[in-house]
């Protein structure tokens, strides 16, 4: 099972579209694309992606550059259960992730998330973070799919109960 994770498209959709298309058309032996997650800053790009490629499950949140755009429920964070994992999707600006991710990690642990997916920094990241009050959470930032330099996204695969993360460069 595969999950594509995008963030910070900023009106550049080519890499998102090609990644979704490639994974939808991949042989069944490569694993089925189950979901596409979007972590803010380009929510209208994400809406167009959902319209263009129906099929997988889509979940997204708003970012600081999305203005007053409305998504399903206009949320800045969302808990999503998928493949036996609980994902907390957020952009990250409300938890000051550019100054460090401990605050966001502690928040995700308190929410019961197994995995924190966040954007905002435009820098890809994948690490297990220990909580200040115990516990830990896997924190993944796919980078910026809309970057003019080093565009990236995350391809998550769930195999035998394990979450694998590949940061793909565009």
C-alpha cells in the first residue's frame, strides 16, 4: 500500500501530477496507491489534483499561504487513520516548526498520532522524535513539491505493518 505526501506546491503542480499519475498506473505488484495527503500552501492545487485523478483517498489541510481558502472543513490539522497507522496532518506554522519540531512532536503524541506529517519548512525530514513527557512519534516532512530548487515529496509504503518513507526528488 502506498501513500503520496505533498506540501508547499505554491501553484506548481507538475511534480504532483506526474507522481500521482505514475503511481496510479504502476503495476499491481508495485503496490496500490491508497491515499494522497497534502500539508498546505497550495490547497487549490490539491483540489485540482483531486478532480483530475479520482480514485485514491485524499486528505489535506490548510497552510499559512492558503488565505481564506476552504477545504472540506477548513481545517489546519487532521487525524487520518490509514493502513494501521494514525497520521496527524498539519502544515506546521501554528507549531513554529521552522524553529524546531519538538513542540509539534509533543502535540502529535498528545493527539495519539503514530506519524506526524508536516510541511512549512520546505526541507525534507524523516526522524523518530521522543516526546518531552514520554512516548515518541515518527515525524516526516516531504519538503516542497513546488520548490524551484530541489522539489521533493514523500512516498510512504506500508509493508508487513512497517512504514517505509522515500523522499523523492523532482
